[in-house]
């Protein structure tokens, strides 16, 4: 596990979201729980983000996590990464 | 479910309603077949067949019995479309598209207002149309330009203006389901589905429908302008409505309809073969082998289409399964495969019959079937759908 705290993990997730999420708003303006889909995260961008997360953490998202809900917030993404690392 | 919504007179007639399969066959033979050529030639609405379906209370078929409908399954109404398509593809498409809208409200409209909409639709056999396509996004229906725009100082009211470049039978429908961004500040993919009754909507004609096939769907282009109350907005996000209902339902009812076209073409090829055989007793007509291959291909298509409908029915009430990428890919595969197969089968049937199929004035004519069959690929371009699947395959892991 590369990240000692959930804050570190959130920061990495936010960084990848900035690079691959193509959001309409500044990622800093969103809380952990704000809805990323309403912030403009498209299914296309979801795929890129997932690939980036897989690469960054050396994980593979299992089928059961490949759904909108997983990508709905920074918190959900961090939880998913935590579960897989 | 609120009991006040039950219309006792409607309940009393349920027993008297003819089974949907019978309705489809009679309306197909007595109305759709009789007027199909004229509907096609003049690109006019198939009013005789749609009125007949209405009299038989087939439009509200999917609506639960407690709300005055038949409580039919999606597979049952899809078979109605399949049957009607053998006589008139436009009638079948109007019926199919209407059922897609009804299914969205049945499955995602559990609010008092939308339950009233369904009860009213069942009691009066209302016809619903769809406005997903929009100038600027085309068939990329998971994005909208227009938005649900709040009216200043009236928090419960909204306004929509949509450049709806294709609305099938929009002028004949009682209401339209339109996609729009949830709010003016929402992202393109953050959409709502909104119920807009025609009497509170203006449709300004922008283009007419003069096409190769499906000419009777009267799919004109309009600027749609509507005002309404927020309770007309379906409570679920369109992202979920689309994944769980609109997309799989569309692909199921459309593929059944295309199967109907393919079945009719093969049936004409078989009739032609039998007639030839009677004339050439002792020698097998040359087209016999081609027809045998066609029959095999049709059986494959039927298995694909009916199987996909069964699979959807099995998980229809399990959002967890419906939200999986694998399900989205399979639902897309159905559209791609069935739309390719219908063109292939109808084309082969034309070639097996030959001159008599090429003629417009012969009982074995295939022209109209072939023109309608080509609509299958154009209706949301297959490249676009393959593109969506290609994107999912970058991350999907399950067996497909
Ligand atoms: C009979 C019929 C009835 C219809 N009725 C209705 C209706 O009632 N309501 C409604 O809203 N709509 C209706 N439509 C319109 C339909 O929903 C689509 O909007 C329309 O078929 C155009 O889809 P398209 O943009 O995918 O295809 P096209 O306009 O054919 O596609 C344009 C081009 O986009 C390309 N393309 C492929 N993939 C992509 C991609 N990923 N991104 C960008 N471009 C891509 C294609 O290769 C193609 O060259 C109807 C269509 C038909 C044929």
C-alpha cells in the first residue's frame, strides 16, 4: 500500500481526475462526496480514469466494481482503490 | 399503489380483451397489410392500423393491470411489433417506439403524477413519442445541448427548447419524452427525461421526412418548446433510465421488428420456391438451396433476438446486473448483429426469388422490405455503437 493515509489516497485520485476526468469544474472545488458525473465525468473519461488508476496502483478493477457508482465521487474511488490494494 | 387510480370500467373490460398475439395478427392482416403500401408511398402516418391497435387496447399493454393496462411483458409487446412488421414496418416502428417510452415511465416513473399519466394513458390509449436526437449531438443520445431551464420566480416551473431533428410521429402523439440537461449549468451527460404533453408544447417544423424506408413514421424535425411543472421530470437520472431501460428496451423491440421483416422476406422466398416446384415437377428449382440457407440464417436471427429478450427479462429488476458493462455490451451487440442480419437476409431473399422479387407489382416483391431493413443500421449508426463497445472493452473483464 503506497498511501499511508486516506488524505494521500484522495490527493492521488484527485490528481488523476484532473488529468483524465475532463471535468467542467476545478477538482479542488469538489468535496470528497460531490457527484463526479454531474461535474461532467463522462463514461469515456471514466474508462481513461480507470486505466490510469489501474496503472498507478497496479490493480485491476474487478467486474463488480465496473459501474457508475464506483466513479460517482472521490470517496467512492478511494474506497475502491483501498479495497483492491 | 393508490387504489384511486384504478378505473373500474377499465378493469371490467380486461377479461374481454383479446390476447395480444391475436390482436397483432388481425391488425396486421386487416389494417397494416391493407394500407402498408399506401403509407409507404405517401410517407403518411399509418392511422388505420394505429387506431385499430388503440381499439384493441394494445397501446397501453405494458401498463400494470392496477393502472388499467394489460400488465403485459416486454417480450409480449415485442412480439406484437415483430408480427406487425411483416405487414407494415412503419406501423410496427410507431408501436415499438411508443412502448419504449411507456416502459421508461412504467419502470422509472413511480411518482403520483407519473402514475396518473400511466392510468390516463391506459384509459385513453395515449400515444407517446420520443425526442432524444438533437441538432449538434445527433445519435449520441447520452449528451444534450438543451437544458431544463427554471422559470424565474416560479421554482416549480421549467421551460425547454430543443432542436429536435427527428421526432417520429411527433404530431400524432399525445405526449413526448424529451432528454435535456438536468439544469442550465449541468454537463452534457447529466441529463433528465421529461414528460411533455403535446397540448403544452409547440412543435415548429424544421425538416420533413422523405426517406428510403420507415416512411410512415413521419419523423419530422422540429424545434420543441415546452413549459411545465417539475413533477413532469422523471425522478431517476437519465443515465440510469438509459442503461437500465431505454437502451435495452429499444434494442429488444427494434430487433424483434427487424426479425419480422426478415421473417416476411424468407416467407416470400419459400412461397416462391413452392410455386416454382409445382411448375418444375421432378427437378428441384435452382433457388431451393439458397432458400434452405436463408431458413437456417433466419433461425439463427430468431434465436439471437428472442434469446436477448429472455436474458433482459431475467435481470430486468436487478439494477446491479443492469448497470454492468457486460450487459451494456450485450445489449449493443444485439442491435449491431440483428441490424446486419436483417439486411443480409432480406437481400438474400431478393436474390433467391430474382425478378419476381425485384418487381414492385408482384406478390413476391421485396422492395419495401429491403428499404425498411436498411433503416436498422441508420437508426443510431452501428459505428457509433461499436465505438461505445470498443471503449468498454478497454476495461471490461467478464466473459462476453
Ligand atoms: C426510422 C427512424 C426513426 C427515428 N425516430 C426518432 C425519434 O422518434 N426520436 C429521436 O430522437 N430520434 C429518432 N431517430 C434518430 C436516431 O435516433 C438517430 O439520431 C439517427 O439515426 C442518427 O444517428 P447517428 O448520429 O448515430 O447516425 P448518423 O447520423 O448516421 O451518424 C453520423 C456519422 O457519425 C459517425 N459516428 C459513428 N460513431 C460515432 C461516434 N462515436 N461519435 C461521433 N460520430 C460517430 C457515423 O459513422 C456516421 O458517419 C430515428 C431514426 C430513424 C432511422
